[in-house]
């Protein structure tokens, strides 16, 4: 009963914040831009700091429950997401409407002569193979990466370098989202496992609606990818990454929070939420960490790993063809 009451209280708090407000800081941040850059978008709640910068959505402050309640018996609860933790996002922030695209990353790569070194793990014959001739421009899909696709084969360090460049170029506080910010944004005010809801308790069959909202490991991808894992029982028409924004958004007007590319977040990965900050900050510690948290599931992910609360962990230096990121910006 206590948990139910808590959830009801949190649901009520969401009702008050479900509509992203126009940022009061928007005018101030736009005024601080270099003269050569255009003003932020005229659309309320939407920011874009330069022509090649990611389009950003202002997400309101609010409270939510990070993780999955033990009472959510219909969900495949994985290690690290339960018990959940009440979380307060005290200030509005902006987050990428889409995953960072190949074109956006190219602007950074060309400006800074930054080329992610090494190789990339790509899907081949039901496994992940590390190939030296694959990378963000040619991640082993049916064709080289299109400008509108999410950039993948980028490590956490590559993603961090991109956000640092964006911050320096625009003068605004760009960074990777924290794990809490990411989940808050992905939920879009919902408390269901996915922002498009769950209609029954069978993880393998419930996702008939998923193909309208998310590019996952779907029925049409099984033959080509051959991963031995459950798939969404619908066809989303994309075996690999889809152009960002190809599927329906959540209530915050954010696209591909679930599916398409898995996304790096700022936090070190932990096997529990116990002890973490409850104010939405990223959880890191001096000396850094090897494992960073990864969120959202991607085109090769099974449905159970493609939920708002689902957490993954990857080595910080990993480059893989289903792993990208989106950016956050302080207001
Ligand atoms: Ca797919």
C-alpha cells in the first residue's frame, strides 16, 4: 500500500509537469550566443544553438521513481534497476530531441580533426565481431552510415569529446545526460515500462505496438542478424539503425529514447541505486570508472532490454555499431 501511495503521489506530480514549459532561461542563453549563430528556435521548448547543433527539447523539473518497483511483477527486472529510488529533478534541462546524428558528429570531427581510433564491434552471424575496418562512417550496415542515422561506433570518450566541443563552441553547458535525467526524459511522465505502454505481461508478445515507436530487434531482423534472443513480434522495417525520428515520439516530443541506438550516459555503472544522489546528478567518483551506464536498447536489443528502466553497462572505450548517444544541456 505504501508503494502504491508513493506511486500515486508521483503520478500526481507528473500531472503537474507533463507539458514542457518554455524555458525562462532560453532568452538569456540565446542572447549569450556568438553573433554568427542563429537565435534559438522560435518553437516553444525547442532549442538549437547552431545550424549543425543537435535540436534540443526543454524538459521540465519534476519528481519520478528511478528504476523498477518490485511490485511490477509483469516486468523482467534486471540487476541494478531495483529497488527504485525517488528522484527529484530540481531544474528544467534540455536534452537532444534525437540521438546525435552522423552529420552532427561529422561537423565535430571535421572541425577538430577528431577521428575515433581503432575498430568497431559489429553484428555478424548472430555475434559481435570486432573489425578493424569498421567505424562511425561505415558501421557494417547494408550501406555506409547515412547523415540522418544516429552516429554509432563511438566510445564514451568520443561522446564526451563531442559534448565538450559543443560546449566550447556554443558557450552553453552541453554534456552527456545523467542516468536519472535520461530515464526521466525517456518516461515522459509515464510509469509504465515503456512510454508506449505495456498491454500484457508477456515480454515477447506485448510489443506488437513497439514497431510504431521503436527500432528494436524485430521480426524482420531475425533472419539477417540471427541473434539467439527474443524479438519484438512485429516488423519495424529496419534491420540496423534507422534515420533518427523515424518512429513516434514520447510525451516530451523525444524520439528513439527506446530503440535505434543504445545510448551512453554520464554515470559510472553501478549494480544498485543504493547510495546514489537523489537530485538527478550523475553518479561518478574520483579516479573514474571502467564501466559506464548505457540506456534505451537499440536495433539489436531484445524487448526486455528496451525499457525506460533497463540498464546496461559497457567498457568506457567500447565502440559498437548499436551504441551511440544524445546530449543534454543545462539551461
Ligand atoms: Ca528493427
